[in-house]
C-alpha cells in the first residue's frame, strides 16, 4: 500500500468526526491515533515477551524498566496487557481501557501523547460516543514496519499534516519539505565524505535539524547513509517548535532506535536546545518571510552581550524575516575544522542573497560568511516546488572544510529548469525534480566546473533535446529550421567578487549667488559644506581602486564632487539572477507586423460571419 492510499484510508476517519468536530480540528484526533497505531504495530511481535519480563521482574521486586526495553527490541515499550485490537473486545469500557493502554507506555512515549493533548481528545470522543468507532478504524489499519517502512510512514504523516494545514488555513510548508529537495540537499552535504560513504567503514557521525518538523530531513539522511554504508552510524538531533510535529518526529526517532533526548521541543532561536553541541552535518528549511518579533528581546540580548561568542555576532537581519538567524545558528553549530569540520545545507528564499545595503545586518552576515570562506555553493531551485509558496528558493551549501580547489570561491548553480510537471498539484507545488535531475545537479556540484545548458528546439519551437556542456565546449548543431539556446548553468566566482565599497559622493552647497558655502567653525572652517539634496552613493567593486573609479565615473559628470571617506562602508551581495541572465533580442518588427495583420484579418473575418 502506497502512502497516498494509506493516507486516504486514515483520512476516512474524518467521516466519523464530521459534525462533532470542525474540519480544522480533525488533526487533533487523527494524528495521535496514527502515531498510536504505528507504535502498537511496532511492539506487536514482542508484546508477549515484554509482559512475561514484567511479571518476572516485579515478582523479584526489581525495577523492570531496562529489562522491558531490552525485551521489546526497541528503545520503548508498553507494559499494559491491552493493545488496540484487544480494546475492541470491551466497548463499554473503551475510555478507561484506552487510557490505561496509553499510560502503559514508557515515559518518553507518554510525553508524545501529552504533546498531542491526547487525554482531552479521548474524553471528547467518549462524550460524543465516537471513541469506540474511531479506535476500531485505526485498529484495522496495518502500520507494521514490515509493510510500511519508516520513510513511507514519514510521507503519510506529512501528507496528513498538509491536508490539515489546508483545512485550517495554516502554512503546510512550515511543517515539511518536499522529499526530492531533501534528497538533493542530502546528496550535496555527503558527496565529498568518502570515509562515511565507503561500505565497511564503521564511522559515527552526527546530523542536526534546528527546524525538524516531523523529521523528514533527518529520516532521508539516515536512509541515504544506510543505503551507502550500513556499518556507519548517524546520530540524529533536532529541535521543533510545533507540538504536533515534535511529537511525530520523536515517535519516528524512537522507532529508529535513536536517543529520544536528542530531539527537543521549543523555539530554536530564543532557547537553543543543543547549546553545547557541534555537529558534522546539518540540514534546515526554516520559515522564511516570517518575523521574529516575538523573540526579538532574547536575540538582541544575545547579540549585544555575547557578540561573536554567541550565535548572532555578525549581525541581525530585519525583524520581518528571521531566516538568516537560522543560517547564523547553523554556523555556530559547525564542528571546528581542526576536529573534522562541518557541512550544512539550508533552504532560503531570494532575500538573503541581496537584501540590505552595505552596513546592514543582512550584508554583514553575508560579509562574515564570504570573508571566512564558508559558502561552497548556492543552488537555485525551480519555482512552484514547495507546498505553500511558488517563489524562488535556493539551497545554500556551507562548509568550513572546503576542498583545496574550492577555497576562496563560491559555485552558483542555476537548476531552475530542472523539473517535471506533477500529475496533480499539491497546494502551490506544481513541479517536482526527478532522480535524473537530482543526479545532474549533484554531479555539477561534485565536478566543480563551470557549465552551460544547451537546449535544442525544432522548426516549430518544440524542445527536442537538452544537454549539459562544459563552458568551453561547442553547442550541438540545431536541426533544419531549428535553433539551439545556450544558457549558463554553473559558474564559479571568487568570494571577493561579491563585495563592494559604498562611497558617499558629496557636492558643495551654494548660496543664491552660486558661490560655494564654506564652514565657519572647527574642523569645517574654510571647507566646502555638502549639499544634502545632491548627495549620492556609488558601489565600487572590491579590489578596484576607489580613487580611480571616482576619477573615471564621477568627476567627468560632477567636477566639484568629493568622497566623504568617513561614510564609506563595505558590503556584500550575491546577485544570482544577474549572473545567469541571457539576453534575448526582440523579434524583428517585420515578423510582429505580419502576425498582427494576420490576427486582424481573422478578427475581421469572424465579425463578417456574425453580420451575415
């Protein structure tokens, strides 16, 4: 059974809830019951063994906790004699029996259901005479790991959350990331770690997601490493603000055998749940375009009091968008280069590339990253890839263990054309990347070469072929009457090329007679006074002589101008689209004129038919 069919089956429970629950409340019942049934199925095979172990240890007056965990085969257990199928045998006592069953779980699982506020929903369902019917529905759903693996189960949860978010007008994209985007990010952060990916190497690594959601990114990373090197061990860490997403993620971590203490609840920006830890790898899709006003006081306090000893030393972005705060948070979590270093991937919108002029918080953050040579690559994704937005998004790959050939550079990859249309749209998501697309992008990153995309069109303008060529290679020949369009695909820049100095250009204030007004006091005595209405700024690329630029670009137009050097500031921006812009000349006027004549003729003919 695929996740869509499974989601539809579980979704049918909504038919029972209709009338007693609002649509926006369905998730309060369906999500915790789905988790409960999943855990129920996981423990099914060892249930008898756990109960026998409990009886044995209690008879010996020994705390049975560790023995029950060992008997269950996973890091949790349920010591109650009941399970969901057996609950069906006593309809009259379903509420008390279900409550006893949930209380029979080990403490870390009970905390999951506390996050769901499950007891409140059980009581509400019982009062509406729905508890037995809902429990029966889930008791008949087979979620055993042999039939529904962890990856598939994660997709089920994400599909359910998406539906509930749409019904309650919430942002589904705040909870999870499309799996093909995660696979691409995982490929990019692991690609150069031969020690981890080589089968047989018994290595241990850590990975962290500060906006874990339901754990999709961590799960895909774990599966990726398991497929490439089963002997390697990846410890998963995360933090999540939303209680329901946190509960689902924690349940997934339990089933995977991960340490549940590695997953913590709360706001990552104001309350770092892993303050003392550094990590080998990190992944994140933080909410972008979301203000951080609620936690502004705590963040500004850390910025001002701790500076670079804290997480936000380089600067603070504007309050209207906190995505760059997560970027800085991840930088602070990088394992030092002398200890092996770190690499992480983070999804951001276009704003962090260019928002803010020299001296702004955003520019200072970019300056810190580039001057410390931390940005390896930025990959532009296709639009309409995410469930809640169709805007342009980018994957930043950041590392403090750059290969020698990458040092001092940033690779930009425009993967905006690497997509295929989905058979059915999901919210704003209308496009998806195939495995071939992901492999092609990963190869471009791994080869670290400049490349172009050659697209061949036939005489009718239909695309017939697409190929990636090295920047110095010749494009393929077009078919008769067709054409070949070549566009930059991957480009490599020195870090310094993104920097500039903003200079303030002043011109003298003049009186009514046109004479220059001179200062009368202090250091300004005898000096021309600036006219604020004529003040202007110029951005001079780093590495270029400022005076030479001024002499060439400014003085010919304003011979009386000068530079106020006290106001000069260094800034950084990454004008991604400018570097991949391809000029397309307009169509010949003759062709446009002929087409307009043909259209006009058709319109006149149609009007003539109406007049008959």
